[in-house]
C-alpha cells in the first residue's frame, strides 16, 4: 500500500511519493515547536501561540494540542524512515497505539532530518517527565520520592517509573519498585534494571541530609547558578542594547541630510546594519522573556529553599514529602541505577547538578544497602530486570 496522500507537517512528497522533501517554511515551525517544548512551554501554549501567529496547520486549520504532541513524539523528524512503525489496538474499549511487530526500515535518505536526535531525545525526556508529574497519573504521589524525573536507568539514561507489586506474601514490606521505562516499552537496546523504592528513596534523602549539614558550599553554588542565569537572560541589558542601537540609527538618519554620493551610500549601509541588529535583539528579547520570568520564580524558589534549610537546623528526617521534592529540584538531583550484576558500576550513583558541584560526581556503595538487597533477594522480593 502506498503512502498517504498528505505528508507529515514539515515535509512534502516528491513527484512519485517515494520520498519526503523538506518544506522550508513548515520546517521552521517544527524546529520552533521542539525548541519551545524544550524550554518548558506546554503543548497547549504552543498550539495557542501558533494559532495567534496565524500559522496554519498541515490541513490549513487551527493547531490542536494533540497535533503538537504527535509532532513532538514522532521520530521521523530525526530522519527515521520506517514502514509499519505503529499499529492501533483496542484495549478496555479504548483505541491504543503500540509498536508494530513487523516494522521495516526504509532506505537512508527517504526522510531528511529536521531535528537532531539529541534534541529529539531531550524533548522525549521533557514529555516523559510531564506525563509522570501529571496528577491523574499519580493517585498516590507520595508513594515514591524520586518519581517523575529524578531517577534514571544508568544503562540507557532514560527515566525509571514506579511499578507497584501487589504480592500478598509481601504484606508488611514495601514492594514497590522503580523500573526502566524503556525496558517496559519493550525496547531491545536496554536490558533495564529495577530498584526498591523504599531503599533508594531513604538512601538518597540521607545523602541529601549530609550535604545540607553545611550550607556554605550549597549557598555558593546556588549564588553562582543564579548569577549565571541572570547574565544569560538579562532583559534589561537587551532593552538597553536596543535603545542604544535605535539612538545610533536616529543619529545616522540625521547625518544623512545634505550627504550625497558614496558617503550617503556608506551611511545608508550602516543604517541597514543597525536595523538588522535591532530586529535580532527584539527577537532575542521575545525568546528570553518566558525564560526570564521563569528565572524570577526559580530565584524565589532558591531563596525559600535556603530559608527552609536553615530553619530545619539539621533535622532533615522531619521534612515533609513536598519539602523533600523541593530539595531534589533545587539541588538538581539525578540518581542513576545499574543492575546488580554490573561489575563496572556501583549499584546507584547520585549526581548533584549545581554549578559548582556538578563536576563532583558523587557516588556511594553502602555495605548496609547491599546487605539489604541480599536480604530482599533471598526473600524473593527483588527480581533482576
């Protein structure tokens, strides 16, 4: 069966419908969609923005949230060309899309790439985290501290998700696990791993508590991070540059009076250059505004966190679930988990992503933790992925 009549957004078919060709104008929109989502803009806001900018969808109508989401999830924008990539089934009376068992790879060059694989994968991380954070997907949000983006499979670098194991013989024990989400989806390139939520959550929070016993280094790192972000997204500095360029341009226009010949042409060229500079700065300002507003919120969050840490006075074991999650976020905690059979890595590694601490990749291999795992294995609770 031949390809559908309408190509994916960002592409047109060639004359015999055997290959995709990049549609330059639509490709710009695709790049914009990926960049906006990567910057934290929600799919609904992206659709609203495109509609407000009078940019038509592929069929000429309005943009819908599902259209944006499907574009962001579609790997063809990285140049991946496959036939029978997905199929639809009915599950519990609902239509569900799953990976097709008979996927066929098409010749290289069938679909030219618009988005790099690195950017595509980064956006998938954002989407996966947003899905895990959604209230409707977390009826028991306090069941797992590291859910929704703080814990990853060390073998494939993808997020791990919460898996509940309702075994009656485990009554009285915590038998919930984090499990590699890629392995769950049936990918063959990762054997995956699992780890007990209670054990890793406790170990990570104990480690954070040890970090926060002396706030000096934490404060220095947060201040450095705050100053760095402020410099990168300084709206006032951009507005000042725009004003200076406009004043200089106005002066050149005034100087044009009475000029002729080559001198006039040179001045006109400078005026045009300034016009391009102003347009570039205006675009930079528009792009930086959402980030600048987000930065203000982050700075307030940092201040609140430091105040909380000082007030806790080293009693971090008394922190609420919400307070623990806030600490994970501000400190930039990421936990990487490896299979117990992996002799090249520790069972888990904790990374602190602050400006001055990010170079210090902190790992631990607690003998007591290992003994706990041996106990769970002997009890038949822990299972190798």
